[in-house]
C-alpha cells in the first residue's frame, strides 16, 4: 500500500485547554461517494469513544484519518502531534 500524500490535509495542533482531538466540517470521499460528510467531533482527554455503524459506513476511514494514515478532502482536523494507532486485524474479511 502506498503512503498517502497528506499535504492537502490541514493538521492543526490543539491549543492548551481544548479537546485534544477536534474535527470541524470534515469531508472524506472516494470519487463521488462521500464517506464522511461534514463531521464535527470533539474527544476530551480520557474520554472513551465507540464507533458503531454498518459495514462501509466510514468507521475505518475515520480511524485512519485520526491516525494520520488517510487524508481529508475538506474541513479541519486538530490532533496531537504525537499519536499512534494499532488495528486489531490487518484487513477486513467478509
């Protein structure tokens, strides 16, 4: 898999006192198919978040975006500079 070109993604470091993860009007699409459409989300320090949805609803796309593995098409993404991600499975199996 090729490394994504994230130059078009606007990564902004959160300011002190703000939620460490913030998404503002985030859009991600593949061709004409919008997978994430205008998502706004704040994740506070120590907060647990569960992503629930049908297959193909954008859960993995959102996680890849937050981990810096995928780009956004528009909007603003604020995440800590230091971050890591571990996926439980290397691929989806039908």
